[in-house]
C-alpha cells in the first residue's frame, strides 16, 4: 500500500473503532505521537488513549488527505457527543516508512482537550 492508502486505512479503522486493525498500521518500534498537550512513545499507549475517547466520538470526518513522499497530511473534523467541547478540527502530519506509520504529529486547540480532561493529561510512556 502507498503511504496515503496506509493513512486512509488507519483513519478508517479509528473511525470504525477497529483499534486492533489500526494497531497493525503503526510501527512496533520507534513509534511516536506528538500532540499539543500529550506525547506517546508506544503505539499501545496511544491506542489506549484513543480507546478511551471512543465513548465521546460521534463521527470522524476526513476533509482532506494529501501526500508528499513519506509525509501524509490529513485534515479532519472530530465530532463528539460531549457538549462542552463539541467538534474539534484536527490537522495530522503522518510519516510513513516501510509500510508503517512511524510518527503522528497532531495540531488542534489544546485548551478544548485540557478542559475536557480536567487537566489530567496522559504522559509519555
């Protein structure tokens, strides 16, 4: 699969809450997720966080997917059932090597997530 196809499949798996399938698209060693207010150094930790967020996920809308070599850029709307935060617009920069996602860097309004989690943010593991 191409880097764009790998990322599209990952987003589809997260949208459908198929976390085991999504995990197979992430690098086992050397994976890193960086967001404005959290960082994960293992795919298991990042997916555990995603699993915890699944209860409030109403929809995940892919608005744009662009590619430049191993770099894939996604613009998404994360729609929630959680009234205080509503919908969150995300930009995600993926780096894909050897048919696996090695790095995800996510950009969004960090204050929204901090308020929702009451300041209890996960730490890098």
